[in-house]
């Protein structure tokens, strides 16, 4: 895209339009502004580029660059279709960062550094086919996708989970505490850690390739979506269980 043309768009437009399906009226105003103020020869290119970025932003967490919950849900449906045909289970790792509220005490920008560091460490550790995303505030989820003839087990997932923990623990503390006073640093945890749980997700219904092929697109995606909803419900269950466990530990201490 022409850089000069890009510069003609007000800087606050990126901030104003942040999610697909949200800010519809603002988006209409942006389109109207573009039609009235931008060189007609450049309008189509600029609008097409913005729409492409909107699609990406609608599935991406702006802070960490990972998939957001919507992005995870969209990407998982394709994996579920494959699992319905193969009958192979998926793996699940759900984790949330310990003591994020303490990191936020000096300012939320410190907690943001932690979230970004965790995201980088997880991204460097997961495999290419796995689906990694930020599920909520301090929660991350990984759908582990089997490769080739691989069969996922609890033991394998625990080993994978241990590698994730080791990677996160290596986040340089200097990245988090830079610019903080010694008094503020003393109140922070010694290292970044997380609470996590793993599970093997059995796909409840197996369909042959022929059956999937004979379905219409809408029917195929409907089956995948309903199956995926069951998986997402299990994610939410694990998130709630972990939060209850943490609250229980705080009350006991």
C-alpha cells in the first residue's frame, strides 16, 4: 500500500476500529471520511487493506499478538473437522499466570510486560500445528494437535506442560522490573510462574471422509462448531477450577 496514502488516514482510526463486528457506526463514518477525503484512485486499495487488517485484529489479542478467544475458536473448528475424520483425540493445556495482580501494583504496564513475556515463551515452545491463544485476562489455552500417527496421552501432555513452565521461568526478570524502584521490585514475585492443567480431549463422534464430503458446507461447519463448543466448555471448566483452587490456597495461607 502507498505509504503516503496511508498517512492521509487520521492516526486515531486504528484505535477507533478494534474488533470485527464492533464499532459498526464508527466504521461507516470512517468509510464516509475516506470517500470524501482520500484520492479516488487510492480509495479501493486503502479500504481493502483496512478490511484485511480488521479481520486479523478481530482474531488477535493486541497486547500479546496471540490469537484471542474468538481466534482460537475459529482456528479450532478446522482442527475439529480433521479430528472427526481421524478419530484422534486432541490435547489441551489451560494455564493462568500466578500473582498477576501483584505485578499490576506498580502499574498495569508491568503486568503487560509479564503477559507479553509469557506469550513469547509459549509461542517459542509450542509446535507448529498447535493452537495457542490468550483466553482471557491472565489465561492462556493451547490445543495440542497430534502429528502423523501420534497418540496423545496425559503423560505426553504433562511433559509438554513441564517444558512450557521451564520456558516461562526463564523470562528475564530485567525485562519486567526495568524502571521500577527497589521498593516496588521487592513486592514482586521472584519469578514468573503459572497454574496449569492438561487433558486429553476425546472427539465424541467419528465421521468418515466420505460422510464429511457428502455433507454440505453449512452442515460440515455446523458439526465442527457443535463439537468445538463442547471443547470450549471444557476449557472454561478448567479455568474456573483453577481459579477456585487458587482462591482456596489464598484463604488457607
